[in-house]
């Protein structure tokens, strides 16, 4: 008995200690609710915290021990269960277990799942038209649990229908629930709002339910009617006239106006989307039935009008004329001009239907065909076809080609030298047609030669033709003008230039001749004397003078290019043969002189040239003075003196 008492007492002490410890530990749950509601797709965090225990052990589980399907994060005395995103698998009662030593505590929280993420959607079976039934559908997508859903449809502030979905769902799934109402709109419904309100009663207590609302303005339509057309000035018109047609149509919303024209195959060609259709510069082909249609989303209404356009006569002119001569490489514009036709239709072709090889451009009542650059492919007879209404006219123009782009070229076989034959060439480059070319060569006013190339076989190609002749120039030809004249007539058609010419002034060269050397005072001198040797030579152009000294081996050593070669104080080594050459492009003329320098003789009878000159000058002066004294004395004796009389007496 005492032993049993001891055991009972020990167990009681342990239970008392556990009770005391458990009383000291406190477990808190956030959210601090017994039940929470989580929307599918959201994130839910459950936080469990323990107080009164330094090192608690926290864990999570479901009441049915299902998988958690979430992440647990423990931090000290706190543990958080995160479910992101929330799904049907997360709808459980969750238990947080706290163990502190021998003590164990649990706290539970219920997680209920719902889906109500989107607002209601309002759809009409067809556009709402006055007097015609239309079904309005209000649907709530992706809702759960739908047995707690209520949908109400209102028109303005007036309820049209309320519907509950109390039947339980067979499975956990998001579903779309809807409400349908059929009614016939009236004029009073225009501008009225349709309101679809969805309420999800998910709470068991008195908490307000989840509510979503969608509003849509009711657009009420009236089909187009009373469509009418007004025409100004008339439905019967002349070509070139203008007409304005205006269409009206009643409806709601205001009908869209479409103008079209009936085609021969029964189809319609859309012309305009404006209420007013204006046709200007009308043609005969504009005649026909025009249709005005008013339409809106609920219907359409049509009205027709017939227009009749009478034709006018018209004329066609083509320029520059019935034919044109065009130079290869130039730009040629052929113009087709129509009069008395407001809207002509143009086309160009060649008579043999070759490719046009040109650019066609429309400019109002004119059409141009530009051939640029003109080539041999463009040498054709071109036709411009004009259609005005039901009428058709054609005009033609012949395009002839030629090439005469540059002046003749005069070339010489060599320089003109008096008496030497020379060949003159007169070339005409890049000419076509060469069989019509004529070249004439003139010297001054006199024709030297002419050539016609009629015998040449013409081909479609640019050729260079030339005339050549040989003549012997003379000095008298200098200053004359050599003229090369080229003419290219083409079927008497006028074009510029009809002829081209080139000129060249003749400069006839004369080879150097009559070369002479003048030595002053002499070619034989004494050492120390001065000497000037002057060379001259005739020729055209004036020869260039070149002085050289002949070396012992016969070679010439150039000394000077001046006409005069001077030695101021000669030396014996200056002796030798000196050569003067007159040079121009026509030739060379040469003259030689032998210069001899002698040594000085030392005798008493020697007179230097300077002394001899002084002596002669003195003698002349003394003679003159003597004569003056003589005549002066004679004049004193007679009283006068006449030089004339003296001469007569002397005679």
C-alpha cells in the first residue's frame, strides 16, 4: 500500500508540472480567426508564434493529415505556412503544433476557398432594335462555390430578373454561371443602362458578401429608312459637265452613306462614303445607275438614280509635227493634245508594235512620250490613241534619227613647211546617217576638195567619216584660213545645226636660210683685243640662234643662244672655228667663222688701235679749225661771206 501511494504521488507531481508548464506557454495564430476565406490564385500566409518557451518546436499539419502544399518558414518562436498560389488542394483545417519540453499545444484555423476574381459580363444576342426581341445574357466567369452565387439583372433602376444557384456542385471546380432575359426595346430604352450584379455569399456570419457589378449602356437601334436622293443640276448632262448628288437616310444610329455605281455585270463599284457625291468633267461612260445606300448595324436602305451623259466631239493634235529629226543621245518629247474632251484616255504605240522604250506621262488633257536618251531603238512611226467616251482618234508622228554632235576635226600629217607636201585630214566623228554626209575643204575662199558619201552603205551605227588631201604649202599661204565644212541634210527637215564647220589658220614654216656672220673688227686679232661676232638667219618662224665652238674631235660645244657672241679681251686659246646655227621646226642652217688670235709684236713702230683713232680725230679737228679761220679773215676783207657764193665760185 505505501508503495502504491508513492507511485500515485509521483505521477501526480509530473502531471502537475506539465500542467504548470502548459499554463505558462501561449500559442498565437495570425490571422486571429477560426476560419479565413482565400481566393484561388491569391497568396495566403498563416503565422503561428509561441510565447513562454525559449526553444519551442513548431510544426504544421492538416486535420486529415493531407499534404501541406505550401512552404513552411521557421524563425525562432515563429512559424509561417505560405500557400502561393492558393488552389482547391489548400482547402483544409490547419493545425499548428508547439512542443516545449514535455508540453505540447495545438491551435487550428480553417481555410475556405472561393473564386470571384472577375466582374459579370453583359452580352446581347443581337443589336437592340426597337420593337424586336433581344436576349441579354449576364454571365459570371470562374466562380466557386456557385451554390452561394446570386445574379440580378436591372434595366435602369428596375429589376428584370434575379437568379440563385442553390444546387450543390458535384466537384470542386470554377464554373461560369449566367442569367438570360429576353425583352423588346422601345424608344424609351435609348440611353438606359443595363446593370448586372453578382453576389457571392461566402461568409457564414453577418459579414457583408462579395459583390461585383457591371454596367453597360443600352444602345437601341433604328433600321435606316426614308432614303432620298437630290440631284443638281439635272440627271441629263453633257460631257464636261459636273453634277452633285446628295443622299439622306433616317435611322439610329445615323446611317452611314455609301455611293456606288451599278456595273454591267450586276456588281456595284464603290465611289464614296460621303453623303454628297460630286462628279466633275463627266464623260459619256459616266452614264449609268448610281445607288445611295444608308446602313447601320441593324439594317440598310437603298435609293437609285439614273444619269445620262451625252458625248461631245473632240480633236487630237500631235507635236512637234508629223515628223521630227532627233539627234542620238538627246531627249525628245512627243506631245499628244486633246481638245473638247474633259477626260480623255491616252495610249501610245509604234506602227509595228515595237516596244516604246520611253516614258509616258499624263498631264491633264495632254499625254507626253519622252524618249531619253534617244537611241536607234526609237526610230519609228509613233501613234497616239485617244478615247473620249465611245469615240476613238489616232495621230501619228515619224521620228527620224541623226547624229551630228560635234564640229569636224582638222588634222595635219606634220608641220607646214614651205615647199614640203602635207596631208590634211577633215574628220566628222559619230555621224549618222553617214550616206547623207557631205564634207568640203576650203583654203580661204577657194574650195580644195569635197566628198559625198552616197556610195557608202548606211547602217544603224555611229561612224566617223573623213576627207583627206595632200597639198604643198607656200609662204603665201600663211594667214590663210583652212575651213572644213560638214553638212548633213535629212529629207529637207529643219534642225540645228544643219551644218558644222571648223577652221584653222595656216602658219607655213620656212626653214632657216641665208645665215651670215658679221665679225667686228676682224676675224684675225691680236691677243687682248675685243671682237663681236653677230649671226643672223632668215626663216619662219624666226630661227633661234645657237653659237657653238668646234672641238678638236669635231663635236660642237654650245656657248651662247644670243645672236652676238662677244670676247672682251681675247686670248690665243680663243682661236678656233665658231659655228652659228639658225634653228626652227622647219630645219637648221649653219655658218662657220675661223677666229685667229695672234701674239703681240714688241717694236717701236707699233701703234695700238686706240692711239691710231686718237691721232686721226686730232687731225680732223685741226683741219676744221684752220678752215674756219680762213673764211673768217676773208669775210673781214669783203664785208660779208656767203657759203653758197663760195661754193659757186669754187665751181
